[in-house]
């Protein structure tokens, strides 16, 4: 897996020159809000006991349960997997807007920087979209594509490839997602951008609630979810080896919880207006 722009320039923030002529310039808001109280509480609570952490195979239950055992928190499962969970309220945002955003933001690095001005540097699709994807504003536009991402988690630069999957690939019943005004699921495989290693999965389940939507984000990293790609094949690797190749730490769990909470809360500040104004922008 090779980055489509290996010589890309990486910088935080956007200047007036960067935003000149951009129809979304007004939505660049470098000052971000504070961390929600439930995220702060999860950080203060610290790592959660392994038996309380759901497995990836439990992810489809997010569609059925009003609230799961762990809505906000992080910790290691018995096999070494780092699990992170965080809930975000999205006022005035519909699940349909989230699908639009995931198909829209990787078209230009500047769009990605709108999302988290203090941590996002670059995002780019691996390849051009198909005619079918170009005609869609929903899940079809990003599922099956790979977005290469450069961003900071805490103080550490991360360079990853996000391969978007159909929700059914992780066991979700897509008939429950037929109405994008009611619910959607963003699912993806997380890989290194510069090494043949898949490191985990992410799921963002978004459902309609009074006044907007609720996003329930889940990550499973390392442990049994790490695999090495060799000759185009994926090979499972033992947990100990996976952790040696890419050993998530508790600090990374904290950083990921903070990052996800920040970026999704910030997105809700501008997405409804951006969606209304720029829905037709390729």
C-alpha cells in the first residue's frame, strides 16, 4: 500500500492563502470547544477491566441497544486489543450528513483540516472515485475506498490508511440502515500508511435522537486484530508479535478518546450549515 503523494507537505492549520477561493472557507474555525464532561469522566476513571470491554463481534449490538455496558472508556482486552469507546451528541446533524461528510472530506486536505484544526494535517483518497460513487452523496461514495490520513494523536504524528467497509462486513444488518435519516454506520479497517500491517477497526454508529443525532464511536486496535499483509494476502499474527510490531499503549487509548471526542464535537458545530450550502460540491 503506497501513499499517492509521498512528497506531500504537512502543516497544521490553514492560512488566508490556503482558504482563498475555497467555498468552505467560512467553516474553518481554529478555536475548538472544551472536552465534554462524559469524556473527562472517562479519562479520570482510567482503564476499564477487560471483561467489561466488548469484542468486535459485539459491534452490531450497537444498533439494538439503547445503551451498552461501556459507552465511554478505554482499556485492554485479554488478547491485547486496545478498545476505545466514546459517545458524541451531534445537535442538528442527521445520519445522512455524516455519510455525506465521510464521502466529501478527503477530496482536499483543506477539507480534512476543518474537522480538527489542531491535529489534522492531510487526507487524500488512494484513487479516484468511480462514476457510481461520484453520483452518490451517501455511503456508496466512500465504502470500498481508502483514505490516507496524516494527523496527530496527542503529540504523536500518525500516518494511517482508512479502508472503508460495508457495515455488513462487520456483521451489521444493513436493512436497519436503509433510511439514512434514521441511522448509519461508518466502518473501516485501519492500516499503516507505510507498512504492510493492518492494525484494527473503527465503527461510528450514528442514530437519530431528539434535536439531532448521537454518534457512538468504537475502536479495536492491535492484539488479535493486527495482521501482516504478504503478497496481497492477510495473515493473522500472534498477539505477542502483533503487540511487538504495533503495541498500542494506554496513553494512546486516552489520546484517541480525546481526539475522537474533539473532532466529532467540532464537526457538529459547522456540518449542518456546510451540508445545506455545499451539498452539491463534488
